[in-house]
C-alpha cells in the first residue's frame, strides 16, 4: 500500500471519530485515528493523502481550546 493512500483522522474527543474512520475504510481507503496533538513531523512521515479533524466537546472560544500543530493547515 502506498503511504499516500492514508487518511488521518485527528481526534479532538468526538464521539464520532471511530465512525468517521470506519466510513473512510468502507470506501476502501486506509485510515488511522491519532490524537489531535500529533506532532507535525510524525504526520509528515506518514505522507497522508488527507487529514480529517474530528471535533470534540470543546469550543474554539474556550480560553485554551485544543489545537493541532498549526503546520497541519
């Protein structure tokens, strides 16, 4: 399998993270779930074809919202 056939699902605490990953796999695309704070270097090593941000209960307006490495964007 080519590395770039991977879709990463970054988990921010959503109850639907596993369902999202499963639906991607149902489309015959390999997916992996990782925590939202996965290091950018680790993400780059995987050379993903795409990244899904799976939301959580926190709000972006919270004082300290969970944020991925800004290099993801």
